């Protein structure tokens, strides 16, 4: 039941912030929605193993740890995209952006 409240809270906070500051709401949604889903899976595994002692504090900790992991994965994918795609875009623009240097213009 607490995880359901956590999901509803994250969605409501993301939507409220999204109305006031759309960019921040989108980022919070991208970070916290997968984090709550991951935290739900982690809490369920701890419950099944019998390792869950203080449920409320472990739910909060699992959500924030999952948010940190989600943010790091999101940041790493953005860096990888930047490293791969921007040089390729600039290389393509430099070869084909100038009609005098284009391969088809010399034919």
C-alpha cells in the first residue's frame, strides 16, 4: 500500500511541478517514475526474503537510491549520445553542407 502511495505521490508532484516549470517536471518524471518502479521491485524482493524490518524508512531509502541509479543511467546515456552523435553530425555537415565540396557536385 505504501508503494501505491509513493507512485501516486511521484506522479502528482511531477505533474504539479510540470505545470509550473515544464522542463523540471519532465526531468523529475523521467527520473522518479522508473525509480519508484525499481523500488517497488526491490521492496517486494526484500519482503519475500524476510529482510524487511522498518518498511516506511526502507521504502523511502529504496526510492531515493533508485532515483540516484536512474539519474546516473540517464546521465550516462546522454553523455554517450553526445559523444557519438555530435561528431557524426558535424562530420556529415562538413562533407555535405557545402555544395562546392560535395561529392555529387564534382560529377
